[in-house]
C-alpha cells in the first residue's frame, strides 16, 4: 500500500470560471441517486459460507479472490427483475435530479456493452444485455440526468490496475498501459454510446500521478465538454469537491461539495446488512447537507436479480413525500448565511428568502441571533397563507440583532417543518461566533484563525471543516466570539475519527480565555448523539469551566501542550494528528 497525500483527496477543488455554468443543473438538483450494482451482488457479502466484513463491493479485495475465480460469477449473472424504468421512477419520486450508476467498480467488471474489453455484462454473462442502455433511455424519458461511476485507479482485474497484488506482481505493473488499454477507451465508449452524460464520478485516487489524473480529465472534456468530473479524479482536478464517504461536516463548506452516503452500511448489496437509517435521519441529513453547501448522493444496491431492497424503496419514497411539500427549500437552494449549525435545526437560502428547518416543534417564542437584514414576513411552507408575527430588536450590551418569531398554532410535520422567512435584501449576518438563545456557544474549525508560535502553521482547517496535520504544540486555533449572558460555562472539546480507523486521542490540550486556562488530556468520556456520530463518532472530553463576567466579545485559544502521536494512528487517509471537530460551551448546572 502506497501512502497518499490526503490533501489530494480532501482539498476543496479549485474551480475554473468557465465551468461554473456546467454545474448549474447539479446545484439545482441537490439530491441524487447512487446505484452500486455489479457481480458482487451475487455473493452479497458471503464467501465460502462465511460473512465477509466491510462493504459488499470490496469482497474480492477482502478475500483476495483470484481473478479466475471471481470472474466465474459472471456466468451466474442473469437478473430477472431488472427494471430500469422503475428505478428511474423511484429516483423521480424521491425528488432526485440525477443518478450515478457503477459502470465499472474496483472489481474491473464493466456493467455495460464494452467492445474494448470482454470482461463486461454483455459478453461475459448469460444475460447478454446492457442495463446502462436501459437507464440512458429511461433517464431521457423521465428527465433525470444520467451519470456514470467509473473506477479509474483501482482495478483488481486488469494486470496493470492498482491494488491486486495477489494475482499480479506489483513491481511489474505498468499503470500507463492500464490507462491506455482500458480506462481511456472505456471512457470513450461511455461518452459516445449513451448520449449526453451529466458527470463521470471517479473514485479513490490512490496511485494516480497528477499527469494521469489530468489526462483522464482532458479525455472526458474533449468528448463531452459539459460532462462534469467528480472531485475524486485526484490532485484537486475535479469540478467540485467530495469529503470521505458518509462524512457530515461540522459547519458550512466553501464552494461546491457532494457527500455520498449509504442507506444501510454497504454500497453493493449485502444479504445481512439490515441496519437501515430511518427516513427521519435521511431527511434531516439532506437538510443538514443543503444548509452546509453540499449535495447528497444517496445509494441503493440492487440484488443479483436486479431488485431494489424494499427498505430502500420505502425510505426513498418517504424522502420524496417530504420533498413534495418542502422541495422549494432544497432544490436550487444555497447554504445558510451562518457558518455554524443551530441547536434547533438548519437554514437554507434562496434569493432573499431564508428557510428555517425545525427538527422539532419550534418554541412559542423563537429567537435567532445575528441576522442583520430586515425581515418582511414569515410563513409556513406547507400552509403559505398562515403568517406569523415577528419583531427585530438588538441586545443593549452587545448590539447583537435578535429576531423573534411568535409561532402560534403551528402544526409540526415530521420529520422537519419548514418556514419561509422573507427578507428585504440578501441575508447579512454577524461574522463572529455568537452565543445562541439557548445560551450555548459552539466553536467550529472553519470560523477559527489558525496561528502558530513558530514561523508558519503546519496545521490547517481542511475543506471538510476538520483540522488537518495538527501534529505539533506550536500551532493553535483562535476564535473571537460574543457572549450575551455573563456566567459560568461548562466546556467540552469534541474530536473525531472515521469509525473504522483509530482515534487520535490522549493529547494534552490547553484552552485559554481572558486569563483563564484549562488543561486536559483528550479522553473518550462520551460520544455525542447526532447524525455525525454514526461514521465519525463525536468524542467528547470535558475541560472544566470558564467564566464570563460581562456581556461582550472574548477570545478563546486552543493549543496542544503535549502531543500523543502514535504511528498506528496514521492511515491511508488520516495523518494521525488531532481531528478537531468543535468546542461547546453550555451554562454550568
Ligand atoms: O464505491 C464505494 C466504495 O466502494 C468506495 N467509495 C464508495 C463510493 C470506497 N470505499 N472505500 N474505499 C473506496 C477506499 C477504502 C480503502 C481502504 Fe481498506 C480502507 C483500504 C484500506 C483501508 C478496508 C480496509 C478496505 C481495505 C482495508
């Protein structure tokens, strides 16, 4: 395994000005369907009678199955229930604007008619049928953008593809030959056989050079200039950025992002994965991501007969039902003008309208701090004729704007109720971190100043909102923030990690604020509940108390006193340093 520069995977992609219009349909959609379908649906997570851990489509790699053995699966591929029209209809009913289907995953098997490589669904299976042609036709008929997933780096079937070193000796691989013989010609087929393609969704750039990624990008754009290229083409050369799979950022992102996510835990069908996310969880996630500037690409994994698991269908329909009422607040919506989340829900924006998405019934006297723009009206999205009264004031001590809305006779609609708040102009908000009406304060990385006691900080706040390369005691994060209610506050520091990778903890951190200093070692005292914790446990350490004698603006600094760096914490995707997520203050009991 070769180490990769994780910044190449996670860094926000720099967009070229002329690409901006090409992204318009994708921004309008906000929500798309991912489809993982391939030979791995046959074993469905079981090999030689035993359950194989990890995601279903990685089975060949996990079991180091020889190419000759795995390829025999093709003889058993004859999906009698494949119904492209029904799948595209499902995407439409769910309120999705595009779909992305695996045309070739890491196992190297092409799920379409390929003339350049016989390892494909038409030539190698008894079905002799091209499901991508079905989807292309149905997408055209039903008005969904057709996009293709293509594994451009990992290919466990081609002798020169990356990461199969059980069949092929690593030192004999010629990656350029793989590009020349398979990737580029197959991309030509995909971009000429099926009409306009919305995007090629490249994945997992682990061994490609910058030159190779650039060559693949050029190839796509030459064949279809409007076709988007996903952020995982490598080296920041995509048209938008992607965080890691199933990642939910702590705050608003800058630029164009897309989070791809599973409905259970696998992408490719697995017989024994029954842990489905609830419809409420999925709607809330869609709202959360839209408010943070990210699209949501949600996956289904049809089984070997082509059937979409019933729990997936139910959930997608439930999201669609919610969107049929509230879609205006999602489709074509921009992120929140605030960079942080709110304890009560989220905000999305369209022109001079803010949409307030409540995750629970709003309180009778709801308050929002920090909105500077004049409000002209408030109504419920589901019942636009009902108007709510409101007033705008400011706090005497700090001049912080306060919007108060009287929510009387509100019928809360699960799982999220949306209100339209009309403004006299585009929203302008207080730039500093603010104490919230429930008296909590949350500090996130993207709102911090990164500084250092040395010449230049090594740490940075990544495009995904988490700290990166925090591996020394000289760098620090600093926030200016406004306290509205003087008093004593409990401080909790939250760090995180990808759930299958080690957590980098046991670092001694120092928090300083107004002559007060708190020093603690990060320990797993609790995992905070919430959407983010499923794949990125939000690990909480209590740091003690801070006092604020008056309302006003303060400065808080977080710095490491002693690092606990262990080589085992360094993984393919993680630098092994502190992955800072947020600091929370709440009134001391
Ligand atoms: O297509 C889906 C996944 O198959 C693909 N991305 C989504 C959209 C993907 N998942 N993980 N990866 C790509 C890269 C993961 C690689 C590894 Fe590991 C994690 C290699 C080493 C650690 C898991 C553990 C697999 C091998 C060991």
